C-alpha cells in the first residue's frame, strides 16, 4: 500500500456537489438531472446500490431538495452512504408504480440530463409517464460536471498514480521472455492490489505484433526475445482512477524500435508541455501528433491523445482534434500518444496529468526511457 488513507468525503461534500450539479443544469437550460446507479451516483451521493431491474434514481432540480427514489427493501442501505444526510428518500414497494412516483417530482414538459448508464427500461417508462418531457445524456448535456477536481480528489488521483508507478517499478523486475502475456498481466494485477488498488480495471500486455493493437487483451502468446511489450494498466484507489502505459523491450532493441520509442517519448513530452490553463483540449493532441507526423509515422497514431479520469478511468474531457473546450486548473487527463506498426510492434507512453495554475503536473513519474527487461 502506498501513501496514507485520505479522510472520507462528508455529507457536506456531497451536498456541495449536488448543488453544483443543479446550478450547471440551470446554466445549460435543463430542468434537472436524473442519476441512475453508477459512477455519477457515487460521485454525487457516496451511495453504491445493487444494480437491478428495480428503479433507483436521484432527482436533482432547482427549487427542491435532492430526492433519491429507492426500492423500500434497499432504503436501509442508503443510511450507510456518506451523502445520506443530504438526501430526501422516496421509497416504493413492489407492486407500486415507481415511475408515477418519480414523475410527480419532475417538470412534465422539462428537458433532463440522464446519467449515461441509465437503463432503457427505466428511461422509456419515464417517457411514457411524462410524454411531453425530453432527455439528453449527461455526457452530452453536462460534459464537464465531474471534470474539474477539488483538492481532495486530486490527492486521491495522485495516490492512484503513485500506486501505478510502484507497480511499474516492480513489474520491470519480473521475467518477460518465455512467459505468456497473461502471466505478466496476472503479475500486474497482483501488484496493483498490493500497492493499494481496490479494483483492477485493465492489465494490457501486448507483445511483439500484438503491440500494434492499442486495446489488445493479454493472451496466450509467449513473449519472445526481441519483442517490444506495451504495458497499460490501471484501476481504482480510494475510488479514483489510475492509468499508465510504458513500453519495455525484451533484450536489446534494434535501431528502428529504439527510434520509434524515442519519437513517442518526444511526442508525449510535447503533449505534456502543451498543458496550460486556457489552452484548448485539441492543442494537447496537436502538439503530440505533430511530433509523430513530422517523423513520418502519423498514419500509425490511430487514437486520441488523451481522456479524462476521475471516479472512472475514461471520462471527459478528451484530448482530440475538434475539442475546443479550454483547459481549467483541476482537470485531470491522460497524455498517451502511440505508434502502431501492423504485424510488427507498437509503442505507447502514458501519464496522467493535472492542469495547474501555470501549466501541468504529471501524476505518473516513472522513467519514460526505453527499459530493457529479461
């Protein structure tokens, strides 16, 4: 375990988040926000219910207290959530119509943002109950709701980054050559947990030609001497995400392998140096992409340069061409350019970065040089 355990979020923290969400909805011309079980509900209330066909829904709207519609048999569980004192409960029993009860809380002609992972079953039933209402996904309607992190959130993300860094320092010591990708992926998962991850979300180990697939699932391929190996791993620490990538080589690399790694490292540095308040998200992508394109590998950089991170490992903002939203202090996101040569190898280098008052700060600090492993 790395670092100390942070103080838990309080009811006042969750009350402030819900008030902030209501203000954001008003500013966006929305009547309110409807939040189903998932990361948005956890962030807003601290409550993690079982996900079933029974309706659980947080209703946030101006001029009324936050209301959590919850099955009666699960209502006692809400009391254990840190945000419970900030909530008014409306429980419903089996055999009753939860949608009618929820509709009574809503503007019948309003437009609402709905959390992205709400079940179609529930949303369609609400539409039938309120046929003149309309809905937009939360990511579309309020994409920046969770994007700017406060000091307590930044501390958790820093702890997650440190835990991922400790994992990388240890995985470099294990043998790679002659072992299956899945064996090394298992080592990564064990190390992530050892260093404080409560949840492991992904352990990509992509060796040799598999490295040309950015989201390769670790499999039975035996890692060979001479392979580039892309490592991309992360999960949750204290409820907040880690996500880092490094590319190692089994034995001494050839000239092109070293050159491509150097290009990606320079691109990653250029993307990081583009981070500053007021810059557009796309500026980070452009800076990293310019290095790779200038070196003649532009067609092999096949994904965006970065994604936001918080209570989930992928969330807005996105570092991609066309995203003109300005960077704001407290935003956290990955900077992860890559080059993927089909049938041969791939290279990716990724850090989580937070925007500061005068630039950016890395939350991953292991070497970005090409590391030789056995």
